[in-house]
């Protein structure tokens, strides 16, 4: 299964590096998960949804967002594999819905653990930061294994910048990519925001992307970060 999982990721242009390889391997080895539960944690734009999508396809899992759980709990309980994404956004739900969702999560977890089924959760933050109100649920979530996607390393930064520009059909040379990588916020979110802003400035001003426009955009990003 691990091999097919890796092949599936490669077919979808997933970039392997030291920051995400462990997470991909852990998801591929789902049969080794303690209690049949895994929590995948990583920053925004880090590839969590990509990994969840491939895992769900490979296992024929039902894949939902946590805010859908109340309406889809019965369907989840019928499955052997379930993927529930963005679980840490539960704290932003209206109070009554948050309470109902936490109770549904607790019921689902007990159901899956008792029957040796598999459930994958994704989140941007670790469970101790979710501010769960149901203490029994919090205790269960803290006890489960977690695997993290770290912020990108040098190898991945250039690959992701190239992909982000290609997604927008924008051509940027290798030397320009290295120039950008050394000067911007090197987080997943920072790279996404820089490419978005640079592309917007190029279209709005009808200017070709070159070092001058790149440096102007870097200065603008720095000003925005200081505000």
C-alpha cells in the first residue's frame, strides 16, 4: 500500500522533501496506526488536503469537513475509513453546533476504535490548541498519534514557487525564483500570498514580471507585514 500511495502522490505532482516525507509515509502505513486514528497537522497550503485526498482515494474513505459531521454522522458510521478535515475550525462554530459536533466526534471516535476502523483528522494546530469544551473528547484527541508537515525546506521552496507560478501560467526564470526565495516569507502561506500579489500587480499595471517588479512586490509585502 505504501508504494501505491507514493505513486498516487507523484501522479498528482506532490513534492516530496524532508518537511513532508514522514507524513506521507505515516499515512501510507495506516494499518500500523495506534487505535486506528491519526491526526495530520500542518500549516495552511502545506499539502494536508492533498495528502487527505490521496489517502481517501486509496482507502475508499468518506472525506468530509468537520462542519459537515452533524449531518453526515450516520454515513460516517457505516464506513470503514473516514477522513475529517479542518478539525481545529470547530472552535469557530456557533456554540450549539460546536457542542453537537464535539459530541458527534466523540461518538464517532469510540465507534471506530471499538471496531478497529480507521479515521484520519487534519488540522492546522495541535489538539491542545483546539479549545475543545468536551473534556472526554479532548482527552481522547490528545492520546492519539500525530504527524506533522513542517514549514518548507530550501528544496521544496523553489519547487513550490515554480508550481505556484505555473498554476497561474506565469513564467519566471530560475535565477528570479532564487532571488524571490531568499527575500520573502518562506512559509507556505507567505509564498502563496507573494505569488498572488505579484501576479495581480503584473496584470493591473500591465508590466512584465522582472526583477524590478519582484523587488517592488517584496517591499509591499514587507510593509503589509509590518502593519
